[in-house]
C-alpha cells in the first residue's frame, strides 16, 4: 500500500495555492492507494480568537470556506483530468482529518446556537472524502492517524519531539499540527518497528508568528511506501521539488 500524506495547508483568502495543483499532479504520477490530509486546510482566520480585533476586521466566514474549497478543487482537478476518457480510473481513497482550525467553526456554532443549520460539516464541501472529526483517530495497517495526539488523562497535546511522542503514544502514528517535520523510529524486541511522523506544514505563504529562525521549516508532502505491519518506507517531497517537477 502507498499513502500520500498532505500536512496542514492552512488555506485562506489572499494566499497562494498553486502547490495544490502540483500535489494533484504528483498523485496522478505516483498513484497512491490513499490520500490522507492531516487537517488545518481551512485556516478560518475570521474565527481566530487569538487574533486582535484589527486583524480579523473585514474577514468573513463564507470567504474562508470558499477559499478552502477552491484550493481542494485544485488538488482534485489533475485526477479528474486524468480519469477523463480513461477506462482504468485512478480512484484513490481519500481521508480528511478535521484540525483545530476547522474546529473553530464548530466551536463558534456551539457558542452561537442560532447558527445551527446554517453552518455544518457540509459547509466544508468534503463530498467524496472520508471525514474524521477533530482528534478522532483511525488506523491503516497498524499506522494511527490524527491531527494530533493527546494525553488521555489531561486531554492536552503530547509535547516534545517525535521520539517522546512515540514513547508516550506507544503506537506507530502520523500527525500534523506542528510546523516542520520530525521523525522517530523505534525497534522492538520482536523484530518489528514503530514509527512516529509529525508533519504540519505544506503551504507557500509565510505565517507572521514564525520568527526568522523558523521560516525554513519543511514544506511539502510525505509518501508512505510499502505500508505494512505498523511501518513503511518514507519519502519526503518538498514543495520546491514539486514545483520543479509538476509546476
């Protein structure tokens, strides 16, 4: 099995999304069995409670949603183009993990019940995707996926490096949320391996909160090749590479 993993894309009005087309073309080229988006695709800055009032002035929920949907359409367009007229279709399974940024909408609805029925999960336009709620976990051949993993006793995210997360989680895992790329491999006495993968950035723009020392973190996608029995062969594909090959 081959899985194409897309880390947090954080799409919002006014940012470049050319890379979504590159990723779609890469998917057609590599033909993974599954595409897994780790969440935080819809940045939802209009509902960011951490922003100052002046920062959210003029922002609109509908514009945030439309921006994310248009970006997802760019991802799927190369696949649709490839399948047009083909007898043997390329139809990968698609999983979308709701991140804390998508959760901003659901939290806002809870705080404003009058919006129930106006906005919902369907507002994200994820038809054709298997959608997993925020912090829901699911596994594929012994690899567990979630936007991020939490301490079950405190419900707070596990902190530290991928190695410390792997020790605490105790299972092979893949998560987004945290900027950059962090990897961990642990050999078990039964001859098997466990792997931890943290990949939380796949976008062309720069986030203002990142300091000059944090601007060069990994931006790209991950291919999990030969997924089996809680391990895989890993291939990193940076946005720089995707632009050169598929731009």
